[in-house]
């Protein structure tokens, strides 16, 4: 059996989590169009009879603006040195930007150490004749062993990508059981799903300062019903009012959307209770960042 670890990096919202969710066949990494959606290193596991590939979904390479951002950049950089294959991802519908160039510069230090694959994502958003010039453009960087155009949203060329990954992996042990698809506990996944719904429904600067902590998860005795209690932390008192909304309307909206996803994930009815608390400017304070598990 072949096995190994793979990281996927790219600028925010390029489709990294969407790709990994499709590969493992379950939505476990949250997605949104907001920066800093992924904050932790999450291992997601793809197992076949021939291979086990452990994907590291990381926050990505992005310039830090606070203590949380510094932690996120550190996680992404550290992961680059731990994996067997590095996958970079770019957006076919956008020109090479300063963030892409900064990422490529980071990757130059791994050129002779770790095989690198480039995925050109979102080819469903451009015409087919435009794909070849894009491949040629990125080939001139002389960084990547393989360049594969894909669509994470509809699955185009994902099989080719997985086959290419396997070709770079060596024979090794099966690290996780066949039916295991993530290393994260249920509480973490539940908290992330709730945070995703906050990201989707909130505007302006509020979503970036949202943190969710699951206080308890308990199945009711002799019932197909789980009680979940969670707290949404925000950075300012004014943000608390926005999340609660008029007569609690926004909090109900976030709770209802979260409950639907959680019932599908946990295969049980959910009674979800949400509270909102203020942890002033927590992203700027190292002790608060560590308190919320980013360490």
C-alpha cells in the first residue's frame, strides 16, 4: 500500500476546502467567500485499496494582520516541511496576483526537497481554449512536476489529480482505519459548522472575529435527539447585537441553518442552543488566541 501526507495551499477562497470535501466524500472543512475561513490544520483522509492519502487542510499562506493571523501563517509554513507532496492551487478565473507570487516565492525553498503539483481550479468558469495558455504561463515558473486543470465544484479531473498524487507516494503504513475520514473530534466539526453559518450570514468586519465553542453535546436517553449547547464569541459589544439581530432574528437564522447541516452530519435530530458573548479584541491577544485552541 502507498501512503503519505499532502498539503494544499493557495490564496484565500481559491477552493482548497471544496476540493478536499469532494475527495473525502463528506463536508468536513467549512467553506465561504470570506478570508480566514480555515484557521486550523485539519487532517482529512482518503483511503482506497491501493493508497491512503492524508490531506492537510491549512489556513493557507497569507500575510498576518493580528496574533491569530500569525498563528495561521505559522501552521501553514510548518506543514510545508512535514508533507510528502505539496499541492498549490490557483484560480483560473483570476490573473496571477501579488498573493499568488508571494506563495510561489515561499515554495521556491522546497523546490528540490518535495514534489509539487499545481492545480488550476475553477476551469468551469473559463472557456476551454483559455486553459492551455494558463498551463504554459504557470509552467514557466519551473516549480511544478505536474500542472492539472480542475474544477473542485463539479469534480472535473479530480481522478487524474489523485492518480498523480499516488505516483509520487512511496509504500508505507495505513495510518488510519478505512472508515476514518478526519482526525478532528466531533465538537470541533460542530463548532466549525456553526461558524460557517455565521460567516455566510454576517457582513462587514464581524465574521472575522467570530469564534465558536461547543460547551456540551449529549444524546437524550432513549431518543434520536442530541442536545448541543454552543457559545459564539465576538470581539465587540456592537457585534454581539448584530449577531443576535432584531428580536433574536439573526441568531435564529444561524441556528436553523447550522441545525440542518448538523443533523445530516450526525444522523440524528438536533436541539441547538446558542449564546453570544464578547471577548474583546481576542484576535489581537496571544493569551486569548491560545485560549481558543490556536497554539
